[in-house]
C-alpha cells in the first residue's frame, strides 16, 4: 500500500507535464479501435493516440464522458493509461439508494484513484446526507456529506484507507457501479455529477 501511494505521488508529477498537451473538445463524438501500430489507436479514421502522451476522447456522448492518456508503453504492446469517466446521476426518489447503472463508473481491471462528486441540483426530501460506495461498502469512496445544496462537492479518497477490507480498497477487478446512499431516507429531488479517475493497463500483444 505504501509503495502504491508513492507511485500515485509520482503520477501526479507526470500528469503535470501531461497537462501541457491540448485536450480535445469535451463533446466531440469519437469511438476508438485498435490500429495496426500497437502504440497508436484510431478515432473515427484518424490517429488520436501516439506513442507519447496524448488525450483520447473515447466516448463523446452527453450521458458519459471518458477521456484517457497513455502514460507508458512497452515494445510488446502493453500500455498503461490514466483515464477518467464522468456522468450526471439523477437521484432515485423511490428509495434511499441510487445505483448509477450502465455505463459503469468503476471500470474493470483498474486502480480507482478518486471518485469525486458535485451536487448540481439541490437535494431535497428526507435525505440528510449523501455518500458514495459500491453496494457492499456504502462509504467506500466518500463519507456522509450533510451539505445538500447545489455546488457542494466531495473528493473520494476513502478507498486508500480501507486496509482491513480488500473489497473496499482501490483495486477494481470487475466492472461495477457506484451506489449513492442518502442518509435519513429518500430524496424528492437531486442530481450529482460523478467523476472517477483511475489507472488501467493492457496485456502484451501475442
């Protein structure tokens, strides 16, 4: 765990250099498929990933935004990516929990760095606080936030402190959904924008 935290600290420094790379427009619609060059991908017929740092608009839909940057590569085609996925989630008014559903905000075979949220529509009703988990651990990512007004945010780091419970730590072997839990009961209104930052990798080419 200590080594992983040190790695993440080094990653922050690397991303500072990455920030100098121009990112694509947030809403551009492009899917990506593997190209003939194991160190590049094509987006809509044009190369959007080079052997060096570059941003990849993997999905430009309004419901889900996925962006990624290649951080490292090997001559055998294996790659390391820093990625983010974001979605606006309308809270379930029929119960105290809201499951984000498809698309998944917890990607498979990844290390979850942050799960951050911002209230975009004020939460009303019986709900007295909100938190992010995964259905098994209600506070896996964030603890109960009792501020319900639009503009309130939370930075999800709890997964780095869940030492005794393996399933609540940062590793995400299988794709999963985020569960938003409202303390006190069901809301009558509310919307939260969620962004997950994570690391993932690909296996070597055969």
